[in-house]
C-alpha cells in the first residue's frame, strides 16, 4: 500500500526558530512536493523535487528552503519562522509525469507564535 | 498563467441525493490532465477521479463522474447517491505535460452531507 508520512501532525514553534518538516515516501517516486494549505486559497506549491538533490521553486518559495538527499525523503525548512507561516503543510509524491496522481501525507499543522 | 477556479466554497446535499461541484480552469497546454481530490476531515487527501484532456469520454468511478467540457474549460464533479462518508473538502486540480508532475489546485469546495 502506498504511503507518505510526515514527521509531525501538529507543531508549535516560536518566531525566529528554524523549523524542519520531514516527509518520507515508500513508493520509489521521482517527484516530491511541498504544499501549503490555507482556507480560501487551496493548495499552493512551495517547492518540488524531481530527483535526488534536484529542486525547483513553486509559487510561494519565499521564506522556505528544501533538501532532498535521498529519493524517499524530502525536507521543508523554514529558516526563520514567522507568524505568517502558520498553516497546514502537505507533502505529496508521484511518479515523474503529470498524468500520475499525487499521493499525500497526513499534513502538519504548524503554528508559529 | 494556469489557473483553477472553484466558485463554490460550500455545498450541501441530502443523503442519497445527487450534487455537482463546479470547476473551471485556464491553460495554454494542449495535452493536460484534470483531477478531483477529496480531503475528509482530519484525514489524508485522496484521488477521486482523473480525466485525460485528449479523451472525449467523461471519466466515471462508481458514484463519481465528471462532466468535462474542453471548449468551455469546465470540469465538474457529480456525486450520485450521496453518502455521509462523502462529506469532505474537494479540490479540483490541473496538470500539464510540460510541468513534470506539478498540479495547480483550486480553492476547494466543502461538501456537507445531511442525513
């Protein structure tokens, strides 16, 4: 069975902290994605990776960075957390092409105080 | 720029009735794919149905079907015989062949199913 896991369901951090969100998939997928989900805005792509050590900016990359050292793991890093980064973060993975569905993790609800 | 628009933030349906969720999109791609995803409360997002733009036939998955109008760039989801377990947020998404797997998502529609 396909599985995407995220390191935390809920996370509370202070302004200015460095925050790591981790995502692991067990399907040998080439693509991995980080989205941010906010009410009324749907899912917005932060970064995606199409191969190990390869990454591309999505629509809202400011304030975020990513790391993909192994195929199965994709990390989202908030270098200096701010209150406007309070949100639900979803990780997803897929095979290489747009025809293939994305499989999602359970999400991490991050609160920055 | 590619956009996906869901103009209905909330919908409700009586159990066993039929409901249609709307979605419009804008793309310059000639070859693309459309998806409906379901996000139940506090649960993971899952794929409901997929449509290839080159196929004229509307996709169907059990009680879920789509009305794909390519010229109008419209992609609505019909849920027949609605069940309580259909209550969720539904997202429409579009992916193009040149985007290497990237999807553009709509704003989402929250569906309430009344017993």
